[in-house]
């Protein structure tokens, strides 16, 4: 059980309570609002992570160098040099 603060009067109330014991303010709305804010934050973080992944993918595709492992010598075929 955790305590949450009533937005109307500031009294600490159980998170299981539906109403504040002091001012009778509904606490259900506060819990829903908190969850909605948390979901919005999670969505923003997920979008930022997705954008970063796309940027990294684009950089790897755009700046990928060709296969430079083979020498430019035309006599060099499959690792064996012709004499």
C-alpha cells in the first residue's frame, strides 16, 4: 500500500481509497490521470528510441564503404597471384 496526495487538500491517502478521507474528493481520477501521463511519457521515449535506431540504420547504409578487401591488381585472382 502506498500513500498518494489528494490534489484538492494535500492529505496523504491510501492508493486503494476511492475518495479522500478529509475532503471527500474523488481519487480515482488522479490515478487515471497519473497512468495517462505515464503512458504518454513511455510513448515519447519509445518514439525517440525508434528515431535514433532509424538514424543509426540510415548512417550505416549511407556511409557503408564498398568491399575493399580485394586488391586492385588485375592479376590477383581469388587470393592467388598469377606469374
